[in-house]
């Protein structure tokens, strides 16, 4: 995969190793799934300590507003 440019080596502390895992196939032919091991990254990631905001208080802040919008950044 390195020779084909699919993956590149990294020495970053945020790097996550990739590997191919055998996948069950219906016809019995060998299939592989491309996976990323994020366990090392998860070990150094700090979890936010603030609570999830109360939906009622957020809705009350919008009372009387005329315009609402939704920004979808899923494909950003």
C-alpha cells in the first residue's frame, strides 16, 4: 500500500495504524476490510468535562425568533 501511495508513513503522535482484516463473504472468496486502529489516539484524547446543554433552555433562547437556519457540514 505504501508503494501504491494508498498510505504514507507517519511519526506523528496522532497517527493511527491501518491494517487489512479478513471479512466474511457470502461466496467464500477471500475479502478484506481496510481498518484503522484508533486505540492509541483514543488513549491520549481528552474527553470534554462539560455537560450536554439542556434542550429546554436552548429552545427558550430561540423564543420569539423569526428566522432559523441549519448548516450541514457532513460533506464539508
